[in-house]
C-alpha cells in the first residue's frame, strides 16, 4: 500500500474514534433522561447490578437473532439481511486492519471466502435490506402511521443506502484499475470491466473520492445514531437484554411501608415519567413506533380508545422533550384508554425490542385508582364488592356453595389431603362457570385423586391488582396465604387462568411457597398416566381458545391441546398459542361497559366459528363466560365448553358413574 493510502486509513481511523466518542456522548444523553425514572431495588453498583439483570436468552434470540421480527417474515428477512450483512462487513473492515501488521488476510481460502466473496454477498444483503426498509417508509403500512409516524427513519435509511452504493462504486473503480485482482468480488469485477477504457489516473482519483465519501458518510451515520430513530439499533438490544425473565406482565409490588425518601411519599402508580421504573423509560426510548402492538391489541382492533402504540409514543415524546416531571402526561394518555387495557400482553409478545406497554399502562392505572380514586363505574362496583364480600360479583343470586349441591365434595384435611381444589370466585358465583367445578369434581374422583376444598374462601385478588388497586390485592393475598399456611397446603389446583397467574407469579413475593397447577395441566397428566381414559371421537372438530393468562403469560400451550386431542380433532384458529387473541375479560374488563366498534369476545368467536369447528374449548371461566355470552347473542346453541366438561362427557359410562358419588 502506498504512503498516501496508509495516511488515509490512519486519518479515517482517527475520525472513527471521534465519531465513536460522539456516539457515546449521544447515548449518555439518553441515559440521563432515562435515569429520571425510579431505580430498580437492586440497582446499587451500576455495572454489577446491570450485569445481574441481563437476560441472556432474550438478548441472543430477540436482540441478536431478531426472532420476533420474523413474525412479519418479509420485514424480518429485510432486517436480517441488513443486520447480518453489516456485521460481516464490519468484521471484514476490522480484519483488513491486520494487513498493516503484515497478516495476509486476502490470501488463500480465507481471503476468497471471507474477505472477498463473503463481504460481497454481505454488501448485497445490506443493499437489499436497506432498499426494502427505505421503500416501506415511502409507502408505509397503516401500522406505521396510526397515531403518528416516527420521523427520521427515511432520511437515515436513504443515507445508509448511499453509503452502501458508494462502497460498491469505490470497489468498481478499484477493480477497474490496472493490476487489480479479485476472485470473489463478482459484482465489482463485472461492473469494473465496463470502465476499462478510463485512464488509470481517472480510475485512481475516482476510487479515492468515492472511498472517502463512503467513509465520511459512514462516520456521519454513526454520529447521527443517538440523535435519530436509529438509536434503536443500540437501545433495542439493550432493552431486550434487560427484559423480564418471565413472559407477559409482572407488575412490581408497591411497598406501602417503605420509608419516604427526601420527605416524598413513594409513588402510588405513575402520573409522570419520573414515577415509572427506569426500565419503562428505556422502553419508551427504544420504541420503534412500528405499530405491531397496535395490530395485536384487542382494544385497538375493536375500536376502543386505547392504542399501546399511542401510549408509548406519547411517553417517548415527553421523554425526548425532557418532561420527565410533567404530571400532565397521565391526562394526555387519558383514563378511558388506560382502563381499556385487558392486560392480555399481546403487545408485549409482539414487540420486536421487548417493550412492555401493558406494564406502563398499569402503572398509570394504579395512579388513577390509588392516587386519584378514579375508576370506571362498573369496575368501581366490583372493587367495592371485593372489599366488602371477598369477591367482585355484585348482584349475584348464587351462594358460594350452590355449585356443589348434589356432589360429595370433601373439605381439605391438613396432612391427609394431597391437593387443594381452589374454587375462586367465577366458578362459585356464575352459574355457567359452576359447571366447570362440577366437571372437575367428577374428573378428580374418576382419577382417584386425593383432594379437598376450603370451607370458606375468597378471591385471589387478581381483579383488584389488574384494575389498579394494589392495596386491596395485598390484603386479599395475605389473608389467603395465612389460610393456606394454617392448613399446610402444598399443592393447589386452579380452574381459572387468573387465579393460577396470581398464585404462581405474585403470591411468592408475599411469602407463598406452594405448587400451583392449572386444571388443564393436571387433566393432561392424568390422561398421560392412564388414570383418565376419555373416549376420543375423531369426527368431532374442536377449536381451542388459549386464555391469555395461560398461554401468553405463562407459556402453557402444549398441555391444553393434548387434552383437546384426547377427546376430538383439534382445529387451530389463525391466532393461537402465544399469539392468541383475547376474550376481553382481563384487566377487570369483565366488569366494564365495553365500547368501541365491536365486542372483543364477538371478534374472537368469529375466528373460532370460521374454523368450522363444532365446539369451542377453553380453560378459564372468564373466557368461557365471555365467549358464551357472544354465542347467546346469536343462535343460542351451546358451543363453548371448558376442557373439564369435554373430558367428563368423553369418559366411559362406568368411569363417569364412579366419578359422581352423591350425598
């Protein structure tokens, strides 16, 4: 290499160091805004604390391998081409620096496969990916523009395209020059042959000019990253690395007995960004405004006022404007939108950078309830009933024991009974859901399971927590934990997805230590062990509606399908498993006056019936009740069943008779 060439690389390396320093300063500005939020409890020792919170599987699968982007295959492929092409190109540039140390990186198989052919293919991959993403910004799908479009992507993608094209142009001029050799840079060789008539001096000058323009625009891109939406290239993987280890929503507890810091009371929810945990502010900073959450949100897709994208972009704008202490944020978001969230976590499941809009929404919901004493009328009635009676059902004609009339239902005996069958509130006070408990009693008896119930029980508190009343949730949970401790309960069967989630996710924070098993999971185990032998009808087509609080929040997908497959033919809806569509009951919205253009449960029922299935199965009483109400508004034919009901109906006559001892 000539002396001029060596000097050029040295100068470019120095400029690269300067650009990297400016990049770091820009990222520091992001951190300063994010640091206005509430620190995590274990945040002492910034570096050590951060390293301990990194979720490596999420970082590698979502942050580096871009797994969630492939939920939209075309966009996923485009991002992958650009990302992995850039990694190979950057690695190639770094390896080129070894030539200054006398390492012959361009020789042999390595030189051909990596330095020439590999970099050429990587450049073409980047070109294809960047071209697609730029074109999509010029003709965006609706999800990119709903609410507001994120400005700044198109100019940066155009700049990136220019950098890639200039890199290829410099290569063409280099390979057209006299004495140039390459075996793998096939595009440069083909185009360079067309410039063979130009004078060597012209080719050399053109190559130098294009090389410098390519390099300087690349440096400009680096400098602009933290000052444009391209900051997601760094903030996105970081946010993914700090994702919760457990899927869905994990709303942190409020320590109501914590001493006030600097004379200020601890926030009871959030009315401004400064009240939110820093992770939620990082969510806002990393948000792409891509609208995938909006497309998946049952409230947004049925005409409600809520759009998780609008929640996130409003928070992002306040954050970027340095308005972390501006308490007008909660009113800008609006109570109607905040209380429309069903807490289904579809937005969480779809977000490519692992944002959690639902948790942000629930922080603001807590403020409405605990800080302002504001709540929609029907929710407020359910809340008052929880406080007074230990369950949220107002005006119910059922008594707590009505469901077990005509059945021999044992009471849990400490030291003798293996399983506590948790009744909860829906199966106790809603007539249709009572049939689930009756079916479960028959299943447990048929399988010879040792089980019993509590003579007196109350709600787990899930409606209170998800409606924003953390204080009431803690009171109910602590009372239940004490009841279980007194009786030495170690294994609990739940028939409600919300009960399971509360027991398994939130109760351990308050000292609970028992094992909780959803009834669908237990039924699958009993069938697999041969303790239940339902008769399968292969002609019966059944579609399964996944409760959000089982599939998406807790990854329980296989077991419930195995139960359906044991009694009939499973027919899947387009949206199923972790991508299931909500029934509309979660987040306390079972007790709401649903507005919008359509009922969420009607939309889901349409999907179920479109499969051609004769029956719709589920494994949560709230899903059962919501979908049943939608059926009732049509032909009234009974179509929706709990897994337990399907299994009982499929038991052989002898087993069915043995399962139903009466008083």
